């Protein structure tokens, strides 16, 4: 540690942030998110509210964060607006109650929106670091997210110097910000392992107005054990990709993988790692989970470019205790680079993300429950899906004990259109939508992906429409959703009554 910046407590740092200001917090998932200063801001907000004064701030982050940031600030009713992705139950409730303004954004676009001034002035950046240099070099911790942009655009910077993360992380980050139009040039990444930037975030030292020292682990959560459903989905996706390689549609050395976050993503990666026909592969993705660390140890994943190490404490401890072994195998970049369409398309990424629901024509809803209640947000799935070599969406065929079909006539909210979605996978099978008309897509999805309890209902829906390029009946398209609202169960729709 080599710095001469003012040391202060988290409470003193929180006192500097004023009502109605906008704050950019580091972090991408709970990895790399500050914890002490947001908790102190939440306590200050509660005190201000008890005194009868307003206190709310605009919150920008890389993606979701942990309970000490999103959770604490939401519980204190301290957030006026929030973007982009979030995953905290308390914050989700505030958003769906319209008490906090939330606007969803593709993660690759968020940093440039800040630089362009689209989100207004950025008053503060609150950044977690493991080391600082006297010249203003910030060594980030377990993620990069949008921290470089927040540091460059914020009027002032507060640093949480977190000793849980070793200063020897220096060198695992690759910090690069593209120029803005009309001066933007190509991003010179031609392989996932290419380094193009700096190991530190370079800032004007005069902007760093305070340093709060902490020793706090990331607030990441473990994932559930694989289930027969997630294991089956993983095996089907691995078999599909192996068949694509055998058919010559994927090169024999394979292609880089992008995988979303969650239990299905872990199951898919595990299945890819075990499949005998799939060679060792690289990843160019947003988030590294425990499964990737295990695949690296088995030499099934040879390199991983990411934005975040979203690991359990056990897996993080393993990485940190063997950092010299992992260092040449992992690179952490800003989300603007990990998710950049130019790089995704150039590298030929195979994207694998999770859907909430899919309709008969390949449109995907990945953000809303029954079209109205936000779940988390679009995250980076759109960045990859629109530009992938092959774009795959996975989901179980049903939810709520088979009362909800995730395959529906028309999605209740569209995040990814049929023009971007190429492959659908559930535990029942794969629907390869490439080169298929809407009518062909519908039968593929019903026959291969829908749960057997819902297949006849979905086929009957198609039979109601005799003409048109897309067999859609607007008066009936949401009747399965309406049936659930009325009865708590999508089963039992009577199409004749609806049509009548």
C-alpha cells in the first residue's frame, strides 16, 4: 500500500454524500462491491428520515450487488433511482411498488451512457480496492464492472480499501475504456487472453477525498446442488454443441463460451466439462462461478476472461491461496469490454443464458413475472444474444409445481426477439430455430421443449389460426397467463370459450 490519501470512518464518508446526489458504486454481482460506506449511508438515511428530512440518492452500479449495498439502501428507503441490473428482494419490492425508479439497461451500454451524460452528473464514485498507488492508481478487487468509468466521470471518489483481498491481485485486471464517438477505434481483442489496457484504474489523485479501511468478504451466495432437471438441461446443451462440432458448424478447437449466472448455468458448464467430445475450451463471459474454477483445475477450461469473480468463500480462498497458478488463466475486464458486441461477434462466442418464459416463436422474456413484476433485469444476456455465434436460452419447462408453463403462446414481456434467439433448451429437449418459419418454430418448441401436460393445449392454440405468417391470435394470446391469475394454475384453458 503506497498512498497519502485522507483516512476516515465509513460514517464520516457517508456524511459527505448529500440528498439527491448520484453515486456510482463498484461491483458486479456482490463481488467487488463496497460494503461499509453503503451501510453507513443507509444509517444516515434512516436518521435523516426520522428527523423529518428527505434523503435519497441515485444509485448506479455495474450490475447486482450485495445486501450491504442494494439491500441496506433499499431497506432504508434511500434510493431515488437505480440502474442497471439488480437481484435483491428488498430492492425488487421497492421497484415493483414504484417507490424506487428503476430503468433497465444492457450492461455493455451503461458505462458509455454515463460518459455521454445521458444519466446526468455523477457526483461520487465509491470504489472497493485492494491497493492504491501514490500516483492515483486504484487496484480493484474481485470485479471491474463500471468502476473505471465511475472513477473518470465522478466529481469525487471515496475508496474502501478492503484488506480481505490481497494487493497481489495487481495484474489480474485489464482496464480499458474505448474512446467516445467520433474518435472511437476498434477494440483490439482477437483472443480471450489478449491484454489491451492497464492493470490499475488511473485517476486524478486530487479526486480521492477519503479512504475507509475494511476487511470484509464478498457477500456472494452459493448455488443449489444440481437437480435432475438442471442436470438434464446441461447434458442436452452439451450434446447439442458436440453434434454441431461433429457436423462442422463449430470448429474442431471449439469456441469461447459465455454463460449466465445461476444453477442452470453451473449445470451446463459442468456438462460441457464432462463431455468427451468437447475439447478444453476458453470462456469470454461476464461472471466466473465456482464451476469454472473446478473446470480450470481439471484443465477443461484453459482461460477465462470475465468481469467478476463471483465465487463462494471457499472457492475464493482457493484462488487467493494459489493466485500465481490462476493469474495467467484469469483476466478481469470492464463490463463495457466483456459484453461489447464488436468483441462478442469477432470471437464467435457461444452464449448460454436463462429465460423466464419463451413463446412459440422464439421470443424470450428474461426479466418480468407475468409481464408486470420485474425480477432482476436484462443484465448482459442481450449483449451476447444479439451477437453470438450461437445463442442458446435455457429454462425448466414448468414452474410452481407444474402450474406454470414456461412455454407460452406469447411472452408477457419481450427482452430478446425471435430474430436473436437461435436455440431453446428445457429438460425435455432442444429446439433449433435456425432457418425455421414461425409455424415451424412453434411445432419444434411444443414437441421438443414444452412439458407434456401443456403440449395439447399449445397445439390447440395453433389450430385456432388458419392464416397469417405468424399463427397468433391476439384475443387469446395471454389466456394461459390470465388463467393463472384467476386460478393459480395455467392448466385448463378452454380455447373455444375464449374464441367465442
